[in-house]
C-alpha cells in the first residue's frame, strides 16, 4: 500500500446517534466532514440546524454547520472523501438472526467512489468475519484490493447515550485492521478526535471485543434477574443482597435486577454472538440462556403485576395500568428494544387497559397500535396501578406514590408503603 495520505475529508455514512457524534467530534477537531444518510428527515433537520439525538443539542449542530459540515441523502457527497466511516444500524430479523442488509447497502454505495489510499472503517455492531467476508468482497468489486490499494478496518462504536462522564473523545477506541498498515491508517485518522487508540491483532478480534462488552452485561443482568425471581419466592430482599455483596472491594461488580434489557446493544449483541457460534458449528449455551432469561422478564413482571392487583381485589382483565417511562434508559428518548413494549404486550393480552407517560416521548405504539398518553398528574390517580418502567429524573417519585393507589417498581428504588417490587 502507498504511504498513508493526509486526511482531506471524512465521510460518515449513517447519521444516527453514533454517526452524528463522530461527525461532530471530527468537525470540531478541524477535519473536513461530510454526512450521508438515506433518511431525508435527518438531512432536513441538520440543514435547519436542529438536532434529533439526545446527546447533541441544536447549538452543536449549528456549530458543525458553521465549521463547514455538509450532509446529504445523495451518495455523490462521498466523492471528495478520503475516509469513509460506516455507522449504519445492524438490527435483528424477526427470527432473531442478524440483519446486515444496511451494511451491505452501505458498502455497495461506496464502490463507485472508492479510490486508492482511501480508508473504509466499519463501526456497526456485527459478528466476527463480517468486515472481511461481507464488506471486503463488495468493496473489491471496484477493482481495488483491500490492504494493498485501500485500507479496511473495523472499529466498534462505544457511544453511551446520556453518559455525561464518558463521551466519544475520552472513551478508548478499538481498531482492528485487515493489515497492520490498515490499522495504522485508521489510528492516524481517529487519533485526530479520540484521545486513546487501542489496536487489536486483526479485524475479528475487534469485532469480537464489541460483542464481549455487551454480552458480559447481558449475562450478569440475567444472573441477577434470575436471582430476583428466586429471592421473591423465598421472601428474600434481592436489592439488599446486591447492596451487601457490593461492599466487597474486589472480585464483584454490581448489577441490579429490572424489567428486562433494552437499547441498541445489550439485547442485540448476544444474538449476533450466538449466530456466529452456531454458524461455525458451535453453541454458546450460557449466552443463549442469558438472552432468553432477560427476554422473559417482561412476562414475569406482568405476572407480578397481576398478583399485586389480585391482592388489591382488582382482576387484571378489568384493570387500568399506567406505564411511566417507556424508553430503554433513563433520561433519553430512545425506545429501541425497550422492555416496556413487551410489558405492554403481555398486559394487553390479559385484558388490561393501558396508558403511558414519558417526558421524552409524545406518541408511543405497540404492534402498530397507539397507546393513549395520559396526563401525569391526573393519570397517576386515575388508574389501578402505576408501573415505574423507567426512572426518569423528571419524575417526582414521592408525589407519584402519594397520588397513586399502587405503584409497581421493577427497579427496586422506591420505598413507599404502597409500592411493590419484583
């Protein structure tokens, strides 16, 4: 490969919560940045200097525009790029298998604009082998050879929405290259706007590292969720158990039980890892069991709500339930894979009348059926039970408990007399 060229222009493909943050950091670091997204609403929002993600305000979007950032839904914006960073979604099919359609489409979009000495870096979550076995052959349709004519790397995203302590710049950046020269090329680019670079032996090690990070969390959450169910049956306070165990200064990391897992990583990454293992003739039994346990938590929570209502003399089929907080994480607007949808599904199947409230979400649908949004003050008092599905900081829990007939808190944070837990 020829010597690594000067960084002229970084093009970010996919301007969701990851891509737009990369574009912002690169732009304010002094790089020339272009953005590409097929979602015209995002492009229109950026052109109007408006943000559509939690961690980036209108002020920052305006700052990007002032510095020269351009975004378009026309792939011709890639023409001037010397670096292309792919940040497209990698969801699951309905059967739980990986859906890499958008990764393939992104690679195919790059082909007409690929040229010698370009760097292509994939950031989308995926299983080991994707970059080399799927992305590389598509890019090489251009007639250029990866590792010789252009650089190819995998660098997993590590954005944590709502995290005020660890952002893109101060979170170490993993990079795996098809060749050591590819990795060095990527390190030179990312090093312009990220403080610490961590190089892996190759592409697959970087791809696997991403899956390990979130599968680790999924497995430990499953452990404490399963423990919570057993503790409840035995009359043991699982939150006190976790708090006591957490006093050990070594060898223990605290995980808390809850209604299930949600978001863009924890529910998805273990399924990518399991798929990779099965396609290789192996099986990761612990990983699969943990994913199944966490997926079952919303159903267990519905069981507990039914039990609580029965104790209060209200059949679930004739009850009204208010779900407070339907996003996957506190103080963000992201509802992807949030367990609240599965909770709502389970309660609806048993005949409950559902309402919701969330300070970050104005409309919310489950299986394409819109759930009525309740007024917080009047809604809390009007229903048979309030479920604190997400503890947004905007909620005054004391006032909610004072107005509600009963409160179900699957996170175990509320101590009021009319509050029930897992």
